[in-house]
């Protein structure tokens, strides 16, 4: 891996590389959502992506850039589910082996989906094991390459295709985003989106949205340096439970983000229900936080245009039932 920051040109190249290998997800709108926000709201629904989340974009882009020798060794990563499933799918697509270290408390639906792509699953204790060290050890044993969940230039560039598509599809409607809300864990998705927005919609305010108790990006932006999470928040939004912002992702995000906002567990569950009832999509908790922020008025552009990245839909059935009952 290189520590060179990716650029907008890398996002453009990733889009070309990924053409035909991923779904170009549509934009969704709803009159009620516009009324609640007092704005034109454009929802980017990555639950409709193959594997059910945006993660397929970055994982596939990184895998495609491996040389022939690296492909023979296969890939390794650590993930609570979405990135692991994406790496497994990318490896399957390219005829490679994949080994995925997954925490023992990862949602069963995500573990099963990852295994279905033919990946080897290595369980670990989220609270007692250094996942980066574990991934490095597994890669060394197998002669494989680690594709980390967010702090990698090729992963970041691939995730940026989300915003690239959003901007281009909005433009086809004669619209330019005034604000964009993005679900944020380690920061790879929002960093990639920043690269696209800086180039194509530089006046748009970009907001990192995090669940209560896991607001490392918000606090880091305010402090001007990376700060870790205290691991005291709810595990509901399992897709966003990063230890701290990535070094590469924060280097990109701190220069452009308008700030960070936090949503409560109740607001996340309400957003999941709203998405199901009105947008007709199934959204996991971590994928719903940006929508929750717009519904709660924490990201606003009254009279303007708001882009909302709904990042994933791989939700445990019991958790989804809880959201519908909220």
C-alpha cells in the first residue's frame, strides 16, 4: 500500500475501471422527505449495490489494481461484514482467494453472506484483538495482500464513485447539491466523496454523520487531529464502529468537511423505518445515519438541494423488526 493521497483523477479512473462490475445505483426522491427537509433531497441508495453496500466499489477497485503475482496470493482483510463481503465478492469475481477476519459479534447475516462468496472466515474478539495486526499476520501466512476497510488510496478512490454518480445524475436533473450527508466510520466513503465534490460541486457542504458514542470524526475535526473512540457507544451501527479516523482519510476530510453531526439510536431506527415505508428500501443501522441526520434537521439546506448517501442494507432481521416497531 502507498500512503500517497488519492486525487479526483483516481476517482475518475476508478469509475472507468469499475464500469460493468458494479451497479450504478439510481437517485431516489420522495415528496414527504422534501417536505420534512424543506429542500430537494436526493438519496443515493447503496443497499441496491451488489453485496448490499458501497464497499464493493473500493474493494473491487483495489483488487483490480493488484498485479498478477499479488492476485495469486489472494487478499486478506478485517471487517464486521460489508467490507469483508465486498472483498470476498471481488476475489470471487477475479478468481482469487479471500480470507476475512470478522469479529465474533458481527451480524450473522453478514457472516453468512461473506462465506457464500467462498471466503475463509477467521473469527476474532473485537475488544481483545488488534485487527490490523491479525490481518497482517494472516496475509504473511498466506502470501496474500491486505486490503484494509478504509485507509487505502485505491479503496478511497473506489468509494468516491458514489459521489461522482450522485453529482452526474443530479446534473442530469439540472440540480447541484448544496449539502451532502454521508455515513461515516473510518472515513473512506466520505473521503472519496470529498474528492469528487471538491472537483465537481466545490460549494457543497459535506457533513460526516456518525452514531452517538462513535463520533471520532466529529471530535477529530474539531480538535484538528485524529482522536480515538472510547468504545462506550451502542453497537447498533456495527458498520461504523471504527477505532479512529484513518490517517489518509482524515488528511482528506479535515481540509473540506463542513463538520460532523451525531444521531441517536432512536433517530437511526426511525430513519430505517422511513426508508422502508417511503423509499421502499431496506437499510441497515449504519447505512441509515445520514438519512437520520436529514430527517432530524441536523443537516439542512433550506430551499436548496441535499444529497444523502444511504450506504448499506445488510441488516440483521431482528434489528430490522425492531426498527419497524419503533
